[in-house]
């Protein structure tokens, strides 16, 4: 039970990268909403310089936090041999794509442009939390390891062929060379050809 409890925890570095990503994505979403409100003349900015500095610093920090979190996630998946489908989800993909496109293809109205950025950051938060939940569930219930040694490929092919009724592959097997297992008619035919050929 103690070994299982040790396995069922996510690494501290991964969790730190996740919380940094979540905090920066939330800050980015909030900043985008504030900028959309400023552009729509709903809010007067306290200091335009502070908003400008944050608009440059926060997206860069979010980008590097996402890269760090993605790298640690890939390393974790590889080291624990868990399926990659666990960490892939629609929210991370849509969030990253929305953020990326919001820089390349800005909308006609600046307010809509900032709202798209906020939506992308929120989707990124949702996707990161989904990934955390799936990894936690997978670690809590890892697949049972099989004690059977892996069978060789020819054995697998023969067993599949016998189950499905497909003819066996034409590769020689040890029993093929045992004359006592041959069909008597085939044996007689071989002997007849030998006598005829003078061998």
C-alpha cells in the first residue's frame, strides 16, 4: 500500500510548472479582459504604461511556462510509460491554437481580439486541469503488469492464424522436419520420386 501511495503522486517539479502555468494563464486572461474593457471604453486605465509592460511580460512568461510544463509532461509520460492519449485533450489544443491565432490573425475589432485571447487562456487552464486529473487517475490505478514473458512474433502469428482460421505462414518449423509426423501418402510420394530419380 505504501509503494502504491508513492507511485500515485505527481512529481513536485511538474506540479510547480502546472501551478505557474495556471497562474500565468489566469493573469493573461484577466489582462486580456481588462484590455478589452479599456478598448470598449468601459474602464479607464490607471496607467497605460503598466498595462503595456504587463501586455509584453505576461504573454512571454506564459509562453515559457507552457513550454516548461509541456516538456515536463512529455518526460513524465515517457518515464512512466503511460499512453500519450491521457495528456492530449481538446481544451489544451483549442486553447493553444486560439492563443496562437490571436497573435497571427487579429480580429477586426480590438475588443474581440482581446476576448479571443482571454478565451484561449481559459481553455488552456481547463485543459491543464483535465491533464492533471487524468494523470492522477492513471497513477492511482496503473494497468496491471503481466508476468508472462512476451511471446515471439512467429508464435503470435501462429496462434492468431489458428484462432481466425487463416493458413499458417510458410516458414519452416521444427516439427516440419520430423518424418514420423508426415502424412503417409506424402512420404510414399517422396520415396517414389527418389526411386524414379535414382537418388
